[in-house]
C-alpha cells in the first residue's frame, strides 16, 4: 500500500481539524509502540512521522518527499525492528476515544548507530505545533533515556551514551536537550556543518 495519497489528505484536513476540536482539556500519554505492532500502530507512526517531516523539514536529515513513498511493509519493518524504541505521545480528549498521535521520537540501539557498543541514538523527535511547550518532548525523551538505562551494559564497556544531531538554529530543540543534560560534543563534527552533535552520558 502506498501511503502518499492517504497521508497528504490526513495531514491537510482531518488531523488538524480533529485536534483543534479537542484542545481545551486534553490529556497526554507517552508509550512505546509494541513489537509486534498492530496495523493501527504502524499507521499512527507513519502519519505522525510524515506530518513532522512536512511541517519541519529543516529539523530532520530525511525528507517528506522520500518517506511519503514508503510502502506499508517498509513502515512495518521500521517499527517492528527490535533495535528501535519507537515512542509516541498521544492526546486524548476528556470524553474518551482513542486519541490522536501528536508526537514521536525514537531511540536506536548501538547496532543501528554503529558508533560503538555503548552508543545509542535519538532520532525523529517531533511534537505537533499545537501541543508544544507542554512537556511532551521532555516526557518522550525521559522515557527513552529510562529505556536505555535498563538495557544490559556491555561487559567491561564504557558508560552508555545517547547521541543526537541538532540543527544549529533550533533553539527549541537545544533547550529540550540541554534541559535534560545533553552537552555539545565539541571534539566531534556532523557531516552537515549546520548541525551540532550532542551527547548525554546515561548513568
Ligand atoms: C523541539 C521540540 C520537540 C520540543 O518539544 P516540546 O514538547 O515543545 O518541548 P517541551 O515542552 O518538553 O520543552 C522542553 C524544554 O524545552 C524548552 N523549550 C521548548 N520549546 C522552546 C522554545 N521554542 N524556545 C525556548 N525553549 C523551549 C521548554 O521550556 C522546556 O524547558 P525546561 O526543560 O526548562 O522545562 C518541538 O519544538 C518540535 O517538535 N520542534 C520541531 C521538530 C524538531 O525541531 N525536532 C528536533 C530535531 S533534533
């Protein structure tokens, strides 16, 4: 199934209107997409990911034009990968219902990051503009950090590190990461000179 047609309709009409209707007393939950994921989980993730890429192209290394061509099987393979901890923030209206996904972030294991056996990565952090400054970015990242902390240590290895890249002018993201203790890795450089490498030692 090609998600392109479906996703652009979802982004421009249904999603935004539906959210605005329920903004007054929204509650939030942050959770990991289970493995194996349901079809609904896969759809939710693909929609929020594409919405993020479309809304804030400057924030990511990947592009909406590329990812919107992904098939359902490709999205499925991404979220059921054991080396990816895929986090979702969901907004639920007080009168119930399934709620809407309004944020996502993922943690990649050292097997995917390939910077050493103790190095995990943060990718794809995005919160819907109507739900920013409510602590969701922080909650998702804390959830991911807790997961890293619970992962087995490499015997005789170094302290686990969580690494990420941030677009230099992105003050919101720098505030989020800095607030959680991430530091700039001054001795390292990103391929893109407009991006800054940051790291957190996870004790
Ligand atoms: C960056 C982003 C994920 C932050 O999400 P959020 O849910 O609004 O962040 P939170 O509400 O959890 O805020 C976390 C901290 O950052 C600060 N912050 C968030 N947005 C800020 C802004 N625009 N300016 C200054 N500080 C900001 C908050 O005050 C908070 O500070 P605290 O830790 O001292 O309390 C969100 O702005 C976003 O999705 N941006 C577009 C995509 C993006 O840039 N992703 C990052 C890619 S590296």
